[in-house]
C-alpha cells in the first residue's frame, strides 16, 4: 500500500505532541514502512480502572487516529491484567486492585467509547487484552522479565522516589507495572507507543525491555495532560471536572462553557485539535482584547459538541444554552421522577440526595448552603426547608441538572 511522504507524515505526527523520541529512529521506521508498504504498529494502552472516558483521554486517542489516517495500524491494548495491579504513576499510595472481571467489563465500555474518536475498521485497528500474554507467564518468566531492569532504574521515576523518601509504602507488585506495560510492547511488536506526558517513564522502559528481548525498540510519543474544568487538576471523573465523550450535547456544551478563560486556547488546541494558526489567533485575540472570552468559549463548546455529536447538535446545544442560561428559561426536555416522601413534604437535603443529584447528604447540604438548589425557579434558602411534593415540582441543582419530581401516589 502507499503512504504519504516522510515529511508530510512527520508534520502530522509532531502536531500537538510534547515528545517524539527518538525522532531520527521514527523517521527511519517511516521510511522503511513506505519502502515496504508495511504499516507501522502504533500502540496505545488503556487501563480500564473506570468504565468511561472523557475528552482528556481523547487527546491521545486523536493522535492515534492521525496515525490511522496516515495508513498505519492502531493497536489498542486493553489493560485488563495490568489494571489489576493499578498504575502507580502519580499516586502517593498503593491503589486498590480490581478483579479481572471488573477490568474486562470496564474495558468493553472503554472500547465502545473510544470508537467515537478512532477508526474501527479492522484493517486500521487491532484490539488486544494484555491478559492474553501476561496471564500466561510462568513465575520463571516473571523472574526473567524482572531481571532485565534494576531497582535503581525503577527508582528514577519521580513518584517512586518521593514515596520512598517520604516513608510511604511501595508494594513490590507496583515495580512490576512498568515492566508489564513494557512486555505488552514485546508481545505485539510495537513500532511506536503513545501516552500522556505522565507515562513517559513507562514508555521508555518499553524501549529498554524490547531491546533486552532482542527486538527493535519502539519510539515514544507523549501528549499533554488536559486540565479539568477547574483549570487546576487534570481532568478526572472522580474530581467532577470532566467532559465525558458520551455526555449529552447540552451537558457537554454547558460544561465547556464553565472552563476558566485561561483554558480557552488550550481546549481549542487539545479538545478539538484546532490548527496551530487558529490557536495562535485565538490566544492573540484574547490577549489584546479583540476577541471576547465568551465568544471564544462558545466557539470551543460548539466544536467540542460537534466533534462527538455532529454540527447540528453543536448548534442546537448553543441555542439551548442561550435559552436556559441567558434568558433563564427551562430546558425543552426535563426528566421526571416519582419518589417516596412524607405527606407533609421532604427536607430539601434529603430530596437532592434521594434523586441522585448528590452522592451524599453532606454534599447535598453543601449545595443548598452554596445557593445551588432551586425549586420552581426560586433559590432554596435553608437546609431546613421542606418541599411539598403533592404536585410536580421542578428541581434544579447547579447549572445543568433539572428534574420534575413528585411524591409517589
């Protein structure tokens, strides 16, 4: 098969990337690929510790898609085995392990959601579970693998060093994680491995382990970690600062509009992979005042929605946002729920928790105290308020959660 010229491929590969290591080796791999008509095998490992993905995960998935569009094969490794160990990257303590059943269930959801970004054509995508080879290793094999890397090399990783010096426990099995990830590269004969910048150490270990097994080492490409909606922590479901790839258009748009102005250009660059020229123009306009932050934010939110739901959905989400949040109207569609409640009414904290708008009563209490709860458009003033549910009431929590709620007959 034919591939784009070397320089054209390198231009695409460099876009948005932080590290391409070593680039001269990658160029030689691409030249050989062009000469032989053989696509590169581009590896991305996903540990399904949670059953869903957000647009922060999609940053590296989009880079994987670019390799596919250049004619190469994406090898998506579902880390159903390594997820049982738990990636210690960035962790200050040992993570609780998952069962193989949990990781496989989560992995299925990961693959389904990743399809929103990558090409699922069997000629362009290979899906593997690393339990295929890791579960089959004997104890002798594990010893042989461990013998190919030293403790000193493992402790070069910052998070291990900090934990060791700080007296935080490090379980021996955590040392096996980067080696297990590296062995994935051996098993599938990876040409290049992708990951976030926090994965750089693990990806480089893969190079060394491949070399130790007599294979040509993979090249390494890292992508930035996208900050969450708070602009401080990295995007995370557990921190509730995320935009999920399966969120509804309205939720997606609303969440994108909540980002701080300082993240507008970054979300334009990594949330929708806008061109360098667009990002530069946006940054310059925001800096000199010729571009209003809200205008820029609307454009970013619209494009994020369009990426996952189509252009029409992006426009519709914008119109809905304007109607609900600018003109203060209600959404066109609001779910309904009937709940068990006393005849005399239900405490507002209990109500918010009962309908699932807060994970705990303490969280519900904070929402009420912070002024984030409304009934029929009126802000609830006290955590002691009792809500009469003899007829349907419209509950609103925060900017995005609406529900019509009534007492069970």
